[in-house]
C-alpha cells in the first residue's frame, strides 16, 4: 500500500467528534502503544495519558492478563447473545456487579456502552410506569450542560445545545434544570449570596428539580438523570446534602432517580460506584467505561428489585436489547479487570492519593488564567478565565483561538494527552489512570503550568 498512514487516516477513518478539515494538510495523531500511564504515537513520542483514554483505562495500559482473558474466552465461546439464553460470564459479572451495587440494585441489563445504558434506563422507566398503572409518566429531568450520550433518547437527556441542534427534533419530554457549578453559583441562581454558601446553593439546585417536576406535573415525570460528578462543563461535584435532597424529592413524587455513572463508576472517585461516595441509593445505575478498563466494550443498567419486579410477572417482558450486550469476551475481560481492582486496591489507591492530586493541581491557581480547580477523586476540571477578579470568561472567538487554536495541540506537543473543552465555560479536564501517583501528578502540573503560562501571553 503506497499511501501513508496519515493520508489513509484522513481519507478513510471518519473520527468521532472531530473537525476532519483540520487534518486535510496535517498529520493525524496516531497512537500505537500504551504502557501503564503512558501512550506512544506512530513517531515514537511518549505522552502521559491524562484522560485515561476517555475516562476509561482505570487499570492502565498494557495489562497482559486482560488481553489473555479475552483470548481465552474467545477460544471457548467467542459470542452468544443474552436474548433468552445465558452464558457463564454474563451470569458471573451480573452477580458481581449486583454485589457491589448499593441497596436492592440486583438486576443487571447489559449494553455495549454508556449511551446505550442511558437509553435503556429511560425506556425501562417509561415501561415500568405503564406496567404499574401510571402510563402518563414518561418525561425526564436532567441538568444543564450535562452529557448523557448520543443515541436519540440519551441525546435528548443531554443538556448541551451544540451537541443536539443538528439532530432535532429529538425525543420529546426531556427537561433541564441548573447544574451544581458552585464557581458560577451567583449567576446560575441569580442570588449573589448563594455564591458564598455551598450547602445552601446545593439545596437551591436540588429544589430546582422539584420545581421542574411540579411545572411539568408529577404524574408525567418518570425519572431524573444525574451524574455524581457532572463531566461536561468541567467536573461539577455535588454540594453537601444535594443527593439526599434529590432522593427525598424523587420519593415524594414517585420519580426514579438514575445515577449516570458511565464516567464516575469503577474507581474514578475511589469507590466502585460513585453513589456510595456521596451517600445515596438510586433506582438505576448506568455504567460502562471503566468496567473493563477499556480492553473490551461493555455497559450496563443496574436496576433495583422494586423497579424490575413488574417485568418478572406473567407475560410481561422488556422488549429491548443489543446484539453485543453482555458479550462473552467483554464480560470475561470485565471480571479480570475487577480482579485487578480488588487485588491491587485501585479504589484505595485513589482515596489515598486524591488529596495529593487536588493539592498538586491547585498549585496552578497562582496563574492568572486559572479561575477554578474542581472535581473529586481522579477526576478534575480546571476552568480558564480572562479575569480572575470578575470571573469573566472568554467569548466564542477567544475560546476558539485558545482551546482549538493553541491549547489542545500545545498540551499534546508538550507530552500530555488531556481534554481542552468549551462545552460550557473553557476548561482543561484531567482523569488519569488510577495507577497514577505523585510522579504523574507533578508531571501533569508542570506541563500545564508551562502551556497555560504561554497561553496567557497569547491572549
């Protein structure tokens, strides 16, 4: 083949969420190898993987035992669906996930990824209420700027206008409430004092869910979808008491609480499921990414016994599924990955080091371009501003020049793979593999300090 790998990438590989025109006259970054917390490109350059691939590679790159688990299973049973049949790996993994999940979340519906898990949860919520005699309950509440996936239903739940505008009309019935960005609390709420009181802001934000339910009519709302720490917009943690109030609201109006943990589950915050860290029990957990550390695709909706009960009666069933949901190879890899979690104490590693990670990133607060450092566990966002005193953000043209025109390329060229994002205010997002420690934290801080300092001089 005479074409170069760069030209073939541009000519034939349609990359996701990518401006393909950007690569018409430039090489496509091509990653060929990973080991531990690092990746290498086709030119042999090494980079620190500061995003764990895409919030995925919890156990790190190059884990031979995960590859071996996949090969062993593929030799024994490469594929069989879980449509009216079972196979041992799906049974074992469902049992294991149920043992990790809180409360009575004991029923595991496998998907191929996170967006499909969210789609599953909304469809399940709609049918559940029809089965229990409340057929008008079909709407969902989610938060501003939140990302919940790309299938039509999940995209409707997503709160990012630019992600949705080309695909409208979407599934009706998805309504948005404010998120928990405390850095912007005063402008989000319109109440200046809330910017000084985290707990009071959290109560206000939760109460907006109640107001939305009442505005739509409690007899029409089926579910509330929330991430434990909201990803899009730059890692918004929940204020104290937020989820306890949300649980109370959902119970009051017979609305399902769905904890979308596609990013936050499997150690990202230091617990197997993030709802445990924040002390609430949802009705459904959606999860994916870190379940296999990315070595094979899989996702799941984990459902409470109460919600599953009517589907297990008489001739009722859930007419929904995916060919590759609960795939034997993916399930085998997930089991081996969770063995690593337990053997190496990856959750404990995050809990032990999360304050060090925070403190290292907070050193960047002395830079004039850094407005806020926020997050939890190994999941952080650094919001960039052009005036720290007023929290003034960048306009669209400035954000375009800052993020796409400079930062994304400059950070990668400096040896750090992470995300510079402007879904909401401009942020740099970090979510390294859970095996990282102070050495990698320092490396991240040093690269960010150098590149952000240069970014400020270019404004």
